C-alpha cells in the first residue's frame, strides 16, 4: 500500500496478516444461546508487527 499527500511526501508499506476465531454455542433454552469466543489477529509489515487477542461472550436470541 502506498499513499501520498501534496506537500508532505509519500509512504509505502508491505506485509501480511492472519485472523483466527473460535467460538461455541451453548444452548441455555430453546430460544437463547451463550457463545464464548476468542479471536486472534496477527500482522507483520515492513516497519514492525502487531498481535491482538480478543475474548468475549455473545448472547443470541433465536
């Protein structure tokens, strides 16, 4: 990716990324489920890298 702004110059980066998510529906009743989940993100680019993990609990009403 590259970007340029008149009067400020330009910049460019190259890299890759990955995403993984896991979750499981736990029925609580005929119309409600709880879903614990985990999402992981990782990216690496020419000036560094970053990793993020996210956990949560979703409530689904059917």
